[in-house]
C-alpha cells in the first residue's frame, strides 16, 4: 500500500471531488482516479460511490479514514 495513495484518498474524502483533489495535489484527475482504483483493489472494497460528478464515501471509505490518517502522519 502506497502512502501516496492514502494521501490522495484523504484529500478526495475531504473535498469529495477527484478534480479538486488533483488540483491541490498537483496530479492529473486521471492519476487520482488510478490511485484510488489501486487502493480500492488493495483493500477489496469500493471506497467511494461515484454518481456522475458527485463522489461520496462508502461505509468502507469512512472506516478507512482514521487508519489512513495514522499511517500518513507516522
């Protein structure tokens, strides 16, 4: 699991927007999508519900936040 993917996950979760997270992190939107997809494959669950341009955390995404924060802050 890459720290970079967890940082990206936390920004997308905070902003609830892939494009805004990409802008803040200096990545392309497609790069953010790839990182989140990689993380979802690793954990085995969808972390976000994607409906059009709207993005919302799933219950699995909510549960991952405190763990991701701990890992990123270490």
